[in-house]
């Protein structure tokens, strides 16, 4: 069962092994019910998630913008991350490669 809080669900799904060689700060801009900007810091298999505060939080290496509804569809496997990005439902600002690294870290193989 998928949590109604997308950030809590992402924390539960975090695959530390898949994140062993990743060090990056992601800004997750989620709109909708559980809206807000969240700084998602991955550092060699460790995850920290905290509210993003402009000017106080570290600068993001990659920003991902998506609605809470569309993120739920991706997490449930009903929508692939690639399809969401290609259709404009998911916007990426920054290194595309960093965004693509999130698929094995948070999503099942069917998410692509």
C-alpha cells in the first residue's frame, strides 16, 4: 500500500545499495495535497530528507517538479518516470543523469 505522503513513501522505498555510488542534492518540488519543496540528500547510500529553505539549504544539483498525484502514479507502477518526463508531467532542471539515477534508488524496474 502506498502512503498518502509521497515523501514518506520515498523514504520507505530508498534502496541504500543502489545509492552507494551517488552523492547529490535533489530538490523535489511536489505540488498538490502534500506540496512543498523538499531537499533530498543522497550521500553514498545514506538518505536525508528535509524541507527546502531557499538561502539556508544547500544548493540542489538537480530539481524535480511533479504533482503529488503523478508521483503516486509512478510509485504505484501505473506510470513510468520516463513517460512522465516525456509528457511534461515531471520536469527536470539540472543534470538529467542525476535524475535518472533515482529510478533504481526509489522505484521498481517497471518505473522506467
